[in-house]
C-alpha cells in the first residue's frame, strides 16, 4: 500500500471484537483487495480484538461500546496508525462523536456502501437495507441514501418482531456462531419482503450478513457484500483527508494570571452563539519555566529548553498553532521556532502590524515592558521594521514599572490596585509628557493594571493603550475561523 496521508504511509488500525467473525472477514477481504504482486506490497495494518462483553448481544450504542472503540483508537494513535477501519454499522451511528475526539481518519463504512452502489448499480434508486433495530431507528442509512437519488426500504415488522435483529442478535443468531438454519431463513424472508416492496438492490447494515450471503441463496436482485465493498473502499483511498477542529496551543504559566487573561480574551472575542462555536484550546500551564527577565538581565536559568519542551507537548497534542502570552518570552522564540513543526504566532509581530494599520500617521510608540524585554530589543527591532520608533520610560521610572510587575505588592504577587497602579500610572504620565499618543502594554500582566483602551493623565491628556494579549487573541481567532472556512470548502468540494 503506497497511499500517503500528508506525506505519511497509511497505516490501518482495524477495530475488532464488536463482531469477532465479521471483523475477521473484513480483515481478510482487506488483504484480498490489496493490489499486491508480493508480500512487501501489502499495507501496514494492526488488527486488534479485545474482549467486549456486549459483542454477542444487544444492538444499542451503549456507553461500553463507545468507550471500547475510543480506547482502541487511543491505543492505535500511540502505535502510529493513521487510518481507522471500523467494521461495525451500529458504531457509525456515533461516528461523529469519535471523529470529534481523534485526529485519526475513520473510514466510513456506510459511505463505502453508497459509493459501491453508485458505481455498480447506477440505475438503482430503491435500496433495501438489512439493518438492526437500533441502526434502523437512528435512520443511519437515510442520512446517506438521500432523496431524490435514493429511497430507503426496510423489511416490514410483524407485531413488533424484527427479523434482521433476531437473525443476528437472537439466541441462535449469527453472533452466536450459527451460520445456517433459522437465522438464514429469517434473512432470506427479509430479502423477499424488500423485493416485494420494489427494492432494486439490497445492502446489509450488519457486517455479519456477509458471512451467510451464500446461504441466503440467489435472489432476483443483487445482495451487496458490504464487507468487501468496505475493504475495497479502504484500500482505494478514495476518501478525503480527515477534517479536524482547528486547535490553538497555549504556552501557559508565563505568568499564570496573564494566561487566564489571554484565555478570557479568546472566549470574549470569538463570535459564538453556543458552546460548540468556540475555539478548541490546548493549554500547557507550566509555571516552572524559568523567569525570562532574570535570565535576560541577570544570571537566572535559561528558559529555552523549558519553553521548547512545552511547545513540543502542544505539538504532540495536535495543536495547529502556538500562542505564547508572554512578551518577554518572545526574546527566545527565534531560538526554538526552527525546531518546531507548527508555527508560533509572534505576539510582537502581530501587535506592530496592528499599530501600523490602526495608526498609520504615528511614528513614536511608547512601550511599557519588563527590563528584560526592553534590553532584549525585541520590540524595538519589530517596531523599526515597520518604520516606527520605540519610546520607553527613563531608568528611574523603568524601575517603578518592574516594581509594579515583580514587587512585593506587584501584579505577579496578585495585586492589581494600590502602589502597583500608582507606579504604572507614573510611567504612562512620563510617556505622555514625551508626546507619545499610543502606549503598548508590553508585559502581559499590565492589562490587569491598566484596563480599557485609553488612559487619561492628571493633566487631562489622553493616550491610547494597545494590549498585545488582545491582539494575539484576535489573531488566533482569525486563523481558526479562516481554517474552518477552508475545511468547509474542502468538504463541500468532495
């Protein structure tokens, strides 16, 4: 098998145990359907079958069934599987629940059967379905075989008796190993009933039916081997790449309160009418990352490895982008970014771009930040690339900025009023006196002290406040929405 998913060789994980005999039949037909001239040409697959206590009886989508499959998918993820083969129609009644919680591709068995019917029987519109009571009541096939192209027919029940469910799940049914006699007779009568209703082709909605297809005998209309159709579809790769929700990875803990503030801004700025409209987030809250400022202006530990390790954990968690709601940490971004496989959204770059677009006539930009951020020059360099000039407080006031952030009564110690606010206000007043009209709150804790979009000085002079955390949040939201629209266009094109 040479088909690739995003540059990787496809590796199948086959969920067994839901119907042990039928699962083995699908596995056999997968091997048989592979166009291979020698052993090396066959696909890479793992067939896993664990004891499932409800496999022999009951046709409902129980919690046990859902968790059994999900745990197997999680195990497959750890073993390098790219594509899940789920040979169980009943389990496809909750396939969306599984897909929403895994990045692996789950090949749809009902879509495979519909594709087979379209190709092999192009004139057939009346489709008879042999499904269990639960699958039938969930209208699974009606969601795929839709009018006006198709009309779905089911065997008629007599006094509430469902012959198809009984044939498979009954005391002497196929799941109990009986491949002749009474269960076959029940299925044969169900097929004749469908033919009597005008069915032009019959498709099984239970993988066990393929085991007794020959025993059912010749019919006046085709009886599809759904297991073979599924196997051929899986091997063909004629299905699109899995669509997954865009996920923003957040390096948290730098600092903890700023992380919570950033998450609130993500939620507040997301256009959502319900919970499910919000963005998927993966937060690695790691307050043990060494202090960035202590390293930049003192002899503190280097945070590079800790930042990189945190980003890699987000990458391993299938994040699509990484946000670091810490201005000072961006002094280390250039060191680690080349070693990651997903992008870091640079908070400084997007903030400077926002400044240029929002205030095109301005040149001087005030920056309030930690001394580490100031001395690293990251904001100065980013501003200069856009033709802007950084203005920072004089040394004595910069000390007050640091006290407001790191001091005994500073924001990192949990304070947001009192002396810390007075210290920051004094720094802003000084920047206003230098003619600055816009001030960047270049430390993620500062928006906790200077709320709102404007500061009014004692003289009545006003200055605009730009919060990089808010700019970063909006940019991450924009990426997520853009990705969602692209994915939807891709789905519509399939």
